[in-house]
């Protein structure tokens, strides 16, 4: 058995684990990411192919899309993968992790044992199936991003499975009595138009469905489907009966497709199955318990937490018990939340395992609140918050709970990396731009230049929070500092249209709402000048590479002004910059 030692060990390579591991490694933290599948992304990978949902609820909440590392990944995918081919998305995720300094990736590696010393995790043991190698991976801090809360459960962390009673947290959407019911697993499929009629021969083992049986389950879009092909969470739990549920889901998928092809007028004469998943996507199993449990009230009332580090906004999407087996009930009930709500840091570490962070869908919340926080966009920003916290805690030799004393600094670090936190604004004392006088050659009314230093890097409730000007003629933005300083880095937050979906998907409706390539609103080319008493002392021509967050590294020469000139966009006739930071 080979032994390794890391500062931070992340178990689970879904979107939350990926973002957490990258966030920690970028801060110099020696990080390991252990994942038991051949590809990263979890439910978003080519193995399952679920699109990444989040607080924008399929573009129904303006300017709510998650940013940070998730945005970086999805924008890179838009630039490199305009046809939204899933194996290419797998490669983008792998590249981001594999080539990240300070980050070691263990793919096809299954955690078999957790070694603890009392209420602390010392190491995890794992088997890499492809090489038959065994590892003992020691760490100072750990993150459970397994989805099922496996690391926490093996370590003895407090967790819950099932639905709390309505009286426990005063939740109107909870049942009268607590039970062990969870949401179920789903299996996806993709179909393609062959341009000519294609028959479908139903396998002998596939189920048979009538239009009456499917009357409450929309199957009008026959290009892909269906989240409502869902089983488990009632008599059969989604973990111990996982293999059995997969088999039953295959019977259901092929039975639904037989109904579409051979069971009436569905316009599917030319359609054939292109792909059927063999790895079900999970929704709910264990929920690990932290110092705070997020509840229905928090999703509805949106309280201001002093330790807010992330946000959600997906509806409380509570699926019917037994899923597809319940033909008389709607597959889910959409309970809207109040815009977006904050998620406190206290939900992101274990209540009783002292060095365990929580990520993904296993964070500390009730079953009702979980029905909103479980989606991957929310999981990703939670992961980045946990990974950033782990890096900060490691440098201070602190346990996760002890970092609460530094939560203000954690919030500022997250904002700096383009993670939005409701009601938290840029107060970074190292950002010289906050002291600057800001002017521009042109601007559009309501988008004045000084807004690039107001502390908010996106439009919120109608307030633009950015500078906008016609791109024609190359408009310029100038930040004049009160004194000359060595300038080593400039950060810009551009406009990537946070009201539009950019997620990878197999669903034609989701893809039809998107534009090919990077968002047209993004700056494509711009120039940066460092000025000293009006003279250019350093000049850079920059290509944005289709990214919203821009980091421009400079030589540290002293200047007293920064000028940014917009040259071109990816299609828009207007240039937009939401924030400028100077370090």
C-alpha cells in the first residue's frame, strides 16, 4: 500500500468536489481529489448527462447564474465545445483538475476505509480499480463531496436520511411524521433524428406504458429525457438497492421509448435512441449535520447570515415518494423560493468530526431545504466556498469551526474570485481601486464608470453595478489613484450575461436557449495601460479567452492610474465591465 500526505483531501469528483479542490490548490494548498469514476463531474458528466441547474431556475430569475470556478469551466466549455459534445466536456473538467498546480487527481479510485483518531479523520484508504493499487492518503483537512455522505458516515459524522416532521423545524412542506423516504434515482437517454424512418424493437425485458399511465409526465420533447423516470427512496433505498434500481430504471427507459415510438402519435418515426445511461443520477441520501441546519424558512425568508458564503435559488423541488411508481401523483411539486437566499458557512462543516468540511448535496440542511440546495450550480459554489475555507484554515492551523472567527476574510476572498454572496460587498483592504477616481470617455446612462468600484460585480435588483459604453470607437475607462503605487495585478469582472443559461445539456429545449460560443456580451479584446503622471509606463493587449474573470499580471512598476480600453466583444455592440480591482 502506497502512502501519501496532503493538506486537504477531497473525496468525490462531482462539480462540488472539483470546485473545492481547484479553489484550495490555487491558494497553495497541497490537495488530493479522489473520485471513483473514470470521468469528473458526477451528475454533469457523460456517464449521467444531467444539465447543471442553479439559482437562475432555467433563466427565470435574472442575473442569478452562479459564477466563480463553475462559470470559468462552463465558459471554457462554451468556447471549446460549441456543439455541446459530452466527452469534450469531460475533457475540459479533467484538464482543469489534472493540470492544476498543487492538485493530485486519483480517478477510478474507490475509498474503502476511513481511519480516525477519535473525532478527527487521519486518513482514507482507497483502491484504484484500473491499476489494482491501494493507497493510504493522510490529510490535515477533509471534504466529503461524495454525494452520499460516505466519508462522513464512515468517520462517524452525524447525518440524517429521510424527511423530518413538520414540527421539527416548523416546515409547512414537511410531512406530519418523520420517515426515511428520500427522492429517487433517475436514468437519462438521448435520441437523434436519422432523417428517415427508424423502427424500434422493444426488448423483452422492457416495461409497457400507456398514455394514461404517463398523463402526468410530460414526454412531448422526444430528443432526450426524462428526470421523472425516477425510482427508489421508498421501500427500496437508493444506496443498498442501487443495482436493483438501475436494472428497473433500464426497463422503464426502454419502456417509455417503446411508448414514444410504438404507442401512439409522438412524431418519433425518424428518431432512434443514441445513448442510454447505465449510471443512475442520485438526488438524495444522507445529509450530514453541521453547526447550522438550513430550513424551509431560510429559503423563503432569505435571512442575512453574518457567515453567508454561498447562495441558492432553485425552487424547493420536492419529488413524489416512489417516483415513477406513483402514477396518480405529479412527479414533483415546484415550491418557489424568495429570489435567492444565502447559505451560511456553518452548514459546510461537520458538527462532530472536527476536521471535516461538507460539500455538494450532503451539506447541513433539512429535507425540504435540500430539495433546493441539491442542484449542481448551488453545489459548485458551496464547494468553492469550502475549498477556499480549507486553504485559509490550513494556513492558520485551524479546524473548520475555528475559521468562523475569520469568516469576513473568507467572504472577501470569495468575492475576489468572482463568487457572489448576497448583501456582501467588496471591502478588500488590499484593493487600491476602491480609492480611485473613475472616469470614462463614454458611458450609457445608468451605467456610470464609478460603479466598477461600488463593491458589487453583477446587476442586482435593477441596479446595474457596472460601466457600459458603445464599443464603436474603443471606449476607455480610467482609474486614477491618490498616489503612485507598484501595480502587480488587475482583476476585471466582465459581462457574461448572467441571465442566460450556458450549461452543458442533452436537452434540446435547454440548448435552444443558448448561443453557440462565448456569450456575445463578453469583451473579446481590450488593452490595459499603466500610467504615471499621464505617461504610459506599461502596455498590454489582452485577449479575454471568453472568460468573465480576468487576471492581468504586471511587472510591479509604480503608476498612479490604470486605463482599460475596450477593443471588441464576441458580438455585442456595447462594452461592459462590472468591476475593476487593482493590487
